[in-house]
């Protein structure tokens, strides 16, 4: 949640619109998993799980764009 929280704070300071919160949650979770887990998480698998469990369709391109935005805005500093 730290990644999502710091990203939202940075957006608010810049008076920019927040992304879809479900998308932000997915991307933040995947980024945290990339940092903490020994195996790379599968973005496609996560999107399939979201689709099958909650019937929410999210495009891989949206995930990658938001991941890039978070990385740039937080200047690749993911640890508090």
C-alpha cells in the first residue's frame, strides 16, 4: 500500500487526476511482488484472475502505462 499511497500523494501535490483505484491496486501489488518475491509475478495471470473473480477487464497496456508512471513519479524509490 505504500507504493499506491505515495503515488497518490504525489499526484495530489501536482493536482493530477488519480487513476482507477482497482488498476492502481493491481499495479502496486505487482510492483511490490517484483521487489520482494524471488520469482517475477505474471501480469497476464493477475489480469486473468481479476477478470475471472470480479469480472473486471483491465488491459495489459493500461497496467504497463501505470507501472511506468509510478516508477517515474516515485523516481524508482519504492522503499519508505
